[in-house]
């Protein structure tokens, strides 16, 4: 057996020639890939970490969060820091336009457990949000910390999220939506069926496209950079 | 005479993070009882693990495959090895290499022939292949050109290799990357973390390297037999025991400690707790004193065999050798009549020895106290997801106070001085290798990685201007998503005091090898040998028993 050389400028598996179909990735790989892709598409480091963890959480439940994240990144990361205002009288929109599901999810997570958290007995409208499937992990985290299950609604549908889990109903409809007018409300029902955990299966083309974004976080090689990283002398001795 | 004031303080004393978490001290770390390969060997020896080599299908050129099996009380693990005939000009230890002398995967259970065939299609290609959730690690090794052919030639002629040559290198092969934790399709850490034998950090990787050490000896003996026929002999048991597995490591290892703050905290705090326990003892038994002296003598021998040509390490080795002599002399009068004799020894060391010597003394004083400290290895792993969720209900006043308490070292630095921002960490397109650039002259600073923790903390603190102490972190982050990364770290550091390296990681004085030495010491590495300020070689398992003859050998 010989070891044929592979391309040293490549990060790993070359997905471009591997044809159609799905590939099993470790959850760690999904998180890392999605986090780097989000950063490569322009998210802050901290939100990019959230994007990676959220996509991994969904993929581990058989929900193609990575594909939804990819679609969102392809349409452009939304800077919504001036679009949402959270005051003692509730959550409201300062300006029109889509909300970033990662930034909104992070805000829901951050405010959960404070007096300003959006999840209460009356419905709070959050407005038009991109890739709303990506909110589910944040809602599940908020539900775990507050012990309060949540109903996420959009025109014509709902999804139920319990502590750390999501019920199957409505998930595939939500997954198909590039954006939606959404709202959240506390659920009195605490006994929520949940999607079982599974291995992460991703479409090769999704991986390839996410990897394209991820590679934007990297610096092209130069002779100097290559030499700087190594031993001062030959390492073949 | 005991000093009551000192005695009172000692009972609870751990060295503070401001002492322990400095690069210069981390870069003086020594392997010790709680190092991960020691944890593995203790388990393998006490847990009645058995080992065999069910597959050895290697031709006369050394090409083929082998399986090394470790059978424990609950589960079996197998190292699957692929041995190659690598042209000399393709041999490189850099991550950007594309072929190796041998490649490995640690399989979870007993592999079938189909599993071996699948792995043979992937493992030799390393990063360019795919493994699965049935595998726990992926690794490769290159021959030491100097030693490998010397040993094969000698054994083939019926002679033993030159002892001096053997000691000068210390290993037949060196690993150049050992990937675990979900890399390239391998099982996620979270899938195996609940297994008792893999709960401590890096146990799968350590097992893989230990079994690899057996392979390195088996392959030289195989090649010697192929070459010399009936004249060939096997490697002398004593020489064999002196061989470790080398490891060659570049910058890729350095960011790990920064990226895993809770894990770093648990390693450091556990080690400091072990030291504090020993310092709090009021007695030193005869057996403990004998074990301490034996460990000191072994350290002197180890330091004498420790070679490096790098000026920094040459100077550190001189410090170490001098300090070990001082320690040995001091032990002539140990234990003293102090109420806390171990603490008295420690205080003497702090007043007398270099950082290199002090950290060596730490490893020595733990050595006689397995009963007291070995159980602490259960505290060294970490569920890092536990630190992920940001507490948005923390007030800005609370965050300010965390920054003052945990990042005072960072807030004092003037980042407008070019020297304090001289470098930047980045990821190269080439196999995603982490690299360190020169901000003034190199391209890529706009793609800087967030490893400049000190500057990030300072920037966060600046951005808090204008916010009231009573405001919520949640509200701040809604307006400042660019600080989310650092707020997460700060909240982790608040709960985990040893989470942050307390030095500027982008200054012109920073030495990446200090981070690497700290991590490698926790692995149990010996003979730390820098080849530049970003590249090192070390040895693992030197002096340890081999899996196929577990009863022989001891580990320091």
C-alpha cells in the first residue's frame, strides 16, 4: 500500500467531488464548521459560536439546521442591533427589516430569567425573523433555565419547545421558511414530546458551501508564513 | 520549630492564579502523578487490563497493517496501525505533510475485516480521509531517521544498538498529530465522556500513543528479522524500556489552552489542590521520605539525559540541573522539625529555586503521595458546555467587578504601544494550521483570531463606559454583539479562577512554547526540546512498561 499525496492546501475532506447524498459528521464537526462559516459570513465571534452550537443542536435531532444557517448566511447576515429594543414595557421594533435569528435567539437567551424576558403568559410579537428554525435551540435553552415551556408561532403554525427539547410537530414546516412573522408565549403544558437525538447527517453540498464561508476566516499561505510556523531547522532527522 | 502563623495559613493554601497562570511559570511545568499518561497507566495496571496483537500483516518492506488490542473490565479498544514505505523526501512532521511512515486509528471495540478495510481506505490519508463514530482517535508517526535505521541495521546483524545513540534520540518514531474528540468524523467527546476509563482528559489519545510505542518496537524488530534472517536479534529489554514515543508539535497546540478555559482551570486547580494537600501534611513517613529521595534521583538522571540545543531551553536546563542538585542536598535534612515539614520544604524552594526548579519540586513532592492526590484526577475533565450560556441577568456593575478581579493584569497593559500588539494569531488556509503573524509586516491581521484575551478584556471594559452599574449584561450585548465572546470568557473566569493565562498573548515577548510546555506536561511529556519558539519535540512513555509486557518498567 502506498500513501498517495493529498492536497496540503485543503483543510480536510474534499467534498466537491464526492457527489450527491448525505454524510455523517460528528456533532463537534457540525458546530465547528457552522461557527466558522458564520464568522466567515460576518458574524461577531460570540454570535458565531452561538450559531455553531445552535446548528449542532438541531442537527443532533435530525433537523437540518446547518442548511437553514447556510441559506441565511447566503442572503447576508443581518446587523439588527438597532432593530430591537427591550424596555420594561416589553419587546418592540425600532426599525423595520428582518431580525437575525442568532442575534434574536441570543437576546432571548440572555434575557430569559430577567424581568424583561419575552416568554410570559401573554404573547409577545417578535416580528419578521430570518431562518426561524434556528431559534429553537435558544428557546429550548431558555425553557431549561426558567423551567417554562414555550410556544413559538408563525402564520399558520406553531412549535412547542420544552426544557432542552423540541416537539416534532411543526418543525418541518418551520424548517422550510426563509423568514416568518413570529411570536412567543409561555406554555402551560409541560409534558412535551421531543425529537430523539440522532447522528448528524448533512448534505454534501451544504457542507461544501458552509466550508466556503468558513475558509473566509483563514489567511492564504505564503512562504514566510509556512516557514514561521515550523521548526527552525529540518525536522527530518 | 513550627511557626503557628504559617501553619494556620497553610492548611487552605493553593497558589493563586496570579502566580500560577503566568506564561513563564506555565512554561516551566513538569510532568507529575496527575499527568494524563500516568492516570492511564495506573488504570491499566490496577484494572487488570490485558493486551494482545491479533493482527500483524506486514511484509518484508514494512508495509501492511496491525491491530493492538486493549481489553478492559467493561470494554475493548484496538489501535489499528497502517505501516507504509515512505520515500525519505516526503517525510515531514509539519501538519501540512501529506504522507507518513505509519498511520493509526483507535477503534472502539474489536474491528472486523470490513472495518479494517474501511479504515485502510481513509486512515493513511489522515485529514483528507474520513473516520466514523466507531473511532476515537486518528494519528500518524514518522521514523526518527537517525535512530530507526541504526537500530534495524544493528539488530539485523545480531547486535544491540548503540546505547548513546538510543539515549540521544529517545524514540524510534514520533507522532506528529493525534486527533480525537469528533475530528474528521471520530466519536464526539460527549459520547464517551461518561465511560469510567475515558473520563479523565485525553485517555483515548494516551492509550493510542502507548499502543503506538509497542508498534514502533515491533516494526523495527520485524524489519531487522526480514533483513538479517536467523542472525537478527530482538531489542534488549533495558534499551527498549528507555524508548518513548516522540512527538513533534507546532503552534496548533498552543491555542488549545486558551480555547478551553474551563478545562485549563480544572487542570491547574487540581494540580494546585494536590500541592496544597501535600503542604498541609504534618508528618513525613520514612516510606514517603524514601520515595521523595528516589524521585529526586530519578529527576536528576532524567535532566542529565534531557538534550536541547535551543538557547532558551539550554538556559532553563542549566537552572533545572543546578536546582535539582540543591533539592537533593536539601533532602539530606528532610524532614525538618517544622510542624508542616512538606510546607517548609516548599517555602524553602520558593525562596531558593528558579521557576524551573520550583515546578520540578512540585512534581517531586506529589510523588510519594498517591493515596492523597491520585483521586484528584477525577476532577480534571470538564463539561465545557457548562460555561457556554451567558448570564444576561448579571449587572454591568457585576461585570466590571469581574474584570477588575480576574483581568487586572490585562487592564494594566497599554495596547497602544506597538510591542504589546506586535503579533496576531491567525488560521492558515493550509490545513487550517494556527499560525502567529507579525502585525507590522505580515498579511492577515484583519483575520485575527480572538486569542488576544487581554486586549479583548480591555476593549470590553472601555465599551462599558456610559453604562450604569445597574444595567443588565443582556441589554449591553444586544447593542454590542462584538463583545459577546469576551463576556462569555469573563463569566467563565468569574466561576473558574484558573481559566485565563494571565499574560498578553500578542506581545512581542510572548513565547508560544510556554503554552505548549504546560499542556505537554499535563500529558506527561518529558524531554521538552524546542526547535524554535513555536515548535517542540517531546517524548512520551519513556521508562514505562509496554502493553505486551505490562509488568515491567516504572514511570516517572
